[in-house]
C-alpha cells in the first residue's frame, strides 16, 4: 500500500485535564473528547448520553405540504408509489416508508429501478408504467431533487410528486408538490447531513406527529435507519448519531425476520454488534444485490415474515456479495495489467482507467482500492458500446467533483461531492475527458494520502480499560472515526504468518515491554519488514472475548520505519512524477545517477533475484549507499528501460526481477535520462 502522511492531532493535555476534573471523566476519555473538540458541558452530555433527542420534522421546508398531500391520498384511497434507489440507503428508505404507509392504510406499492436498466432516479419509462398501474402520487426516497424533466412528465400524466432526498439540490428545482431536502437554502432545520433513510424517517415522524409515539417508531424502524445511515457514510454526529445508537439496539433484538436472516448468513447473530459490523458485513450484502441485480428482492426480504422465505433470500444476498467480490477482484487485476502495460499513467496526478464490459456496479469500490494502492485520486470507467459509466474516489483536500465539473462539456450527466463522483459519458468522448481532467489536476496541488493519529501511546499504557473508555464514543464512522493511535520507535521482534498466510501476527517490543499485534490482509512476501527493524505503527485497538475471558487486540493500520523522513519521500516522489511528465519543477539538486550508482543497485537486487515491496522500503534498505529517493526511482525506471530488470506492479507493490545480461549496457542511451536532463536544463 502507498505510503501515507501521518497527521498527529495537536492535543492539549492541560485542556484534557481540565475536562477530566471539571466533568469527572477519566483522563484518557477526556483526551479523546478534546481531540474531537467536544469540550463544553452540553456537548459532552449530548455526545455521551443514551437519551435520544430528535428535532421537530416540521422545521424542514415543505414538510407540511408533504404531510397534507399524503394524508389526502390515504383518505381518498389513491394509489401511492414509493420510488427508491438501489443502494442500501435507498433500499432501507423504501422499506421504511412503504411499511409505514401500508400500516397506515394506504394503497401503496414500491418501485426500485435496476442499475443496468433504467438506472438511478426517476425515469420517464418507469413513470409511464406506474401511471398504467393507477399511481397518482409518487414519493421518492434518496433521489429526485434533480429530476426536473421527469417531474414535469409525471405532472403531464396527472401524477403528483413528493421528493425526499439528501443530495445537493440544483439551482432550478423540480415542480413537485413538496421537496423534502434539508440542503435547500431556505430550509430551517439546522442539521443537514441526514441520509436518504434519515429524511424518510423525518417524514414518518411528521406523518405520525405524536411525540408519545416516538418509542414505537424507534422500535419499528430505527434498525432500517441505522443501516442506511451507516451505509451511506454520512457523518455520525448529531441526529445521525442518535439514529445509529438507537438502531443498533433494535438490530440486536433481531425482531425483523429478514434482517435476522441476513445477520445469520453473515455470522453476526448473538454477537456484540458495532457500526463497523454494519458497514463491512450487513451493508455490503444489501448493496451487492443493487450492484448486480434487483434491489426489490432486498425490500421483499426486509418486509417478509416467512422464515423459509427470508432464509433463502438471505442466502442469495450472501452469494451475490461473494459474486460482487469476485467481479471486483477480476477488474482490479485487469487494471493492474493495464498499469503494467502503460506505466506512464502512474506519473499523472490522477489515475484514470477504463475498460470494456467491466461491471458498472462495482467500479466505485475498485476506485477506492486503487487509491490505497497508488496514493492518488482515481476514476474508473466501464465501457459498453457507445457509452460508459464512470465512478471516482478522491483523497482529502482534492475536490474530485470540482475536477469532473471542469469537464462537464464531455459528459452526459454527472454528480457527487468532493470525495466521490459518478457520471455517464459517450465512449468517443473518453479521451477528450481524460486529457481535460489531467490538465485540471496538473494545475492543482493534490495532497498525499493521509492518516489522522489521535495521539501517541506507550506499550505499557495499553490495556482493556482504555478500550472500555473508547466504547463510550461509539458508534464510530464518518465524522467520528474510530480512534487511531501511534506507537513510535518500537522493535519488530517476530513476524508470524497466520490464517493460511493471508495475515501476519507481529511481536513488538520497547523498553522491555512487548505486545502482539495483527496486520490483516498482508502476506509475508508483501510485508517488506524484518525482525529487528525499528518501526512506528498506527493502530486501532479493541476488546476480544474468548471462552469468557477478555483480552486486548491491536490492529496495525499502517507502518513506517522510525527514521524514514516521510515528508521527504512524498516530496521527492511528487517532483519525480513531474520530471517524468516532462514538466518544469523545483530546484532539486543532483539527481542524475552515475554508472557506479546503477552497479550498486543492480548488485543489491541481483542478490535477491526477485524483490517485492514498496519503493520506500527498498530505499531504506539501501540507506547506506546514501542515494536520494528521487535518484533511486530514476535508476529503477532506467534499468527497466535498458532491460536490466522486469518491473511490474501487483497489489500496488513493486516486483523487480533481475535479467541476466551478458553484453555491456550503455546507460547514456536512456531516453528517460535524456528527458529528465532536458527538463532540468530547461528549468535552469
């Protein structure tokens, strides 16, 4: 995985001590609260309280109009359709609103478009079909705020539309009966970051309009709200935090048969459920069906009260999720094959990849994996005939939405936010889009991948008590991340492959104290570190229970050599990319390698026959040679150019295989060296 810049939060132990003494809280918990800027009595009480406080839904613009129209439809036996979306947020919102309206006596159906059929959001063909079924009121959930033409079409057919959405509205809005979107400029609700299912629940609150019934609404629907909220990665603060805390308790009761069946298939029944379990175990199963097939099956599962039916549907979700993983792995492998054939793309500030017949439902996940492997914003496009669908993910500090917006003339449609985008494009426009977005990215300063560290800890301070204090900050997720800590200057004593060689158990020691930590999804060949290395680790910790006994578990999320200057590494990599693109760059001093530099690196690599790891680890192993990182990168690429080595990437790691060469190599003929020299000369 690509080297990350660690950002250690600036904490005030004095302020933490003040919080601890003033509010009678443990010092470690006070440090974590201070790190999250939760410092005054009201904020601390609200954050740690188990009481649920929900805002008045009628503060939301148009809520009164929506309630009046829906109640009229129920009273007049009009046919209502809840029009959802195919992701976990949309599916849970559809299930919630449909089941509430059905119980309220409405004549209601639901419709969720298929991703590979009519696609996201309102669609004229679907609207026409619903009209034929007698629908006179459409209620969207998790979509619709940009559907100006589609709402006009519905109006022309005599169908009223109520929009509930959480996406940013355009300047011109659809002519709907009501638009429930908290991001409207004149909406008076002061917390805006609800998910689609969160907005749907606020509508249900308004329809019920009875605070005494809130406990009933929580019991019936908060499990769905929690799943959709976590799945959509909205910030887990304020009302969202209340939703998830209440929802997890409802999920643990397992009253909803369909959800119980999903949990059983995911081996979560009877376990202490946390937000991360929903994010990584439940939500992907619900999303998988929408990515690959029809999400209406998930709604059916969540509504079903038949044990046999729910069992088979849950098993299908599990199979679809595994199929999604296999498709994802296949696309990632194809992407790496492309990168190995076109390595120059790695020198660009943004990675843009496209391929034919890739499944559009998983390319967003693929983009996320590529960011971790190559350390830069990524866009992946699935081409099918004369059109393509794209999905992109970014790094903190670079707005991918702004970048894609700059290329809008080449796109059929697009949407998203700074960290993620989706779009559709004509296939013959891809190259023009590619050049345009590269042009935009080259004018920006794109930050490196970063990792926020809450604080430094010592080995002898690690115990279960700290984890139990951390648990008071649950649920963790976007906006309230699981605490990340750093251990610095520790000795790596032992490295033991476990889990069939797919994971590593590490023994770490400092000042006579030792701990065991796990590094998941990393095999020994990919690790690159050795016993005896002095390292820094970034880690999470939790409490595990086995045979009734609790123990502390440490999970390594990132690792560096302690005396490696990461800022220098990142800066020299940035400059090197510029040089390889033939651009002018900063004053960089002497970087042109001499023959003896090539000889030294060649001998080292030859002694390993096949070298696997990151450029940073190779640089550290060669530190006695005192060769700059930027010079090492240049040497490796020139050696490949001159056929001294075969150079490939696998899982984002460098694989170098030495070629036996009998003839003498003239390094002076290297086109790479000539291009770099030319760039330096032009700059000087």
